[in-house]
């Protein structure tokens, strides 16, 4: 399962989701600003030690900006790599 932790008005999040949609890759979009996602997002932010989005969870892998990837294209490629 793929989860994309994002914000509604984040252009980077939008770009990543467009790339995933373009390849028909299914994912769950987790809006970090919704109250029902607060607890889950706090855990993910603590685990990655970042406070920016998008963060991608692919199975057991967490991909975080400036830690795991430097560009949205790199995040997309890593997501595809870990889908196997």
C-alpha cells in the first residue's frame, strides 16, 4: 500500500499525485490538515524527523523530502522502486 501525506494547496504534493495518477498507481491520500489524520501524521513526522510534505509511505519505507529525495521526480522513482 502507498500513502501520500500531503496538504491540499501544496504544489509538490499535487505534482507527485499527478505522476502517480499518470501511471495508474493506486495510493491513499492522507491530508495532514484533517483532524482525523492528526495522530497518524504526528507519528509519521516524528519517524521521519521532517515537517514538510509530501511524505510517501510505500510498505515499510518512508520517503521524506530532503532526506530520501531532493525532487518530486526522485520521490516518484523511489516510490515505484519500493512497490515491488
